[in-house]
């Protein structure tokens, strides 16, 4: 009871303090969107959602891989073979073939009669290959875990592969399609039914910022309701668009992030599965400042091993 009282007092203090803060711009609003990407998503999202239900592969991952591997359907390989995922022939392939330079000057790639066959083959390829088995123990909404796992399981040799997938998913809000039923529509009735419970999160302070750590199944709306915030304010402070999913352990800040990291955090070595946004959350830095300090534009994708300045 005493703990609940202290936390309530703290949350009231936080809310009063935040009234004087200026709203921040979402990190994702800075990213440039391409019409051919949006058109590709509109064309194939239905297939990706259907395959998510059938094969348990996140629709966001399927779409992001399709966008990246096919150049939004415009690559020469895709144009000549309807191969949207860069899948090579391998020993068990008996279908059509085309040859393109990749790891060698004359690599064999699978050829399909139509795009739908490529999507079906991609889903079966992941579902049936033993080396990807571990990915299917992840939650369907854990696109970050799937992206990291695909790289670690050897789907691509590009050291930035996972981080590229994550950037595409977050820039184009593809995670929305991983929710039950897919699509971006909000469930207003469900939102109105959120009940404020006893405090289950403990506020902490690091980098001079107050935050909580997300638990399994958390949403920004639920955390906002718990502490008496407006969910739109938490979205702004954490520089994410409405509906952005939380993963267990994610930091959720209760105030505007800073322009640079505190000492002694001078730099950060990029790991597989990290994005500029996730790095900014780790140190409580505004995303735009992280790009600026490192003289990068918003198209930059951090690659494993890159060293980024933090102040």
C-alpha cells in the first residue's frame, strides 16, 4: 500500500513537470517514404497476412523482405523471374531458373510464373528449413527478434540485413499488419475498456530521465492509463507513431529525451537488430540528434560494428 502511494505521488509529480515540456517530433516522421514502397505494400499485404495466419511468419517480416530483396518489385531479378525474396535454386529445386551475379558471377535463382508463387515458396522455405526453426518460437509481433534471427541463421550475408528490415518495418509501420486481423484501424472499443490497475511498473531514473520498462504484452495506451498520462504524449516523448508495438524490456520515457548522452557514454558499437531509434532509446537521446552527431541522413541504416557518437 505504501509503495502504491509513493508511486502515485511520483506519477502526479511527473505529469505536472511534463506540462511545461514542448512536444517532440516523431522520429519516424523524419524518414522519407517512397510511393513505390507504399504501392508494393498495398499490392501484397493481403498475401502476407494470409501467410502469417497459415505459416506463422509475421506479415511485417514478409513484406519487409519482399521490399528489400525485390527493390519494391523493380529489381531486374524480380522483373525477369517473379522472385521477390532472392531465393536461390539449392539442390532440391526443380522449377524454373534464372542466372544472375551475386556471390558468384553466375548464381542460380528460382523462377516463378507469378508473384504469388514466390510468396508461397518463401513462406514454405522458412517454415520447412530446420535452420529457421528457432524463429517460430518467437511471438508473431516480435519483428525485431525475427529480423535478427534471419540474419543470424544465415538468410543473408549482409551485416546490416536485420537492421535494414527493422528500419523498413518501422518507417512504413508494417508492424500494424502483425496485429490480429492486420490493418492499421484502431480498436476504439478496446481502447475505451482499458482499466487503470494497481501499479505494476516501477519508475526508474537514468540519464536524468524518468522511465519504466515494458513488460510482456504492454502497450503505450496501457502504461499511459496506469500512470495517468495521455497516450499521445508517451508516443511523442518516445518518438514513435501511434500503434507502435512494445517488446519486453523496452524503455518508455515519461519526458522528452535529451540532445546528447550523459558522460561517460561517448560512443556506441552497433549490434545486430539495432536501429537508430532503439539506440536513441537506450541512451535517452533524440533520434534527430543521433543522426546529426554522426553526420548521417535519415536513409542511413546502422550496420553491425559501426561506431556511433553519442555526444
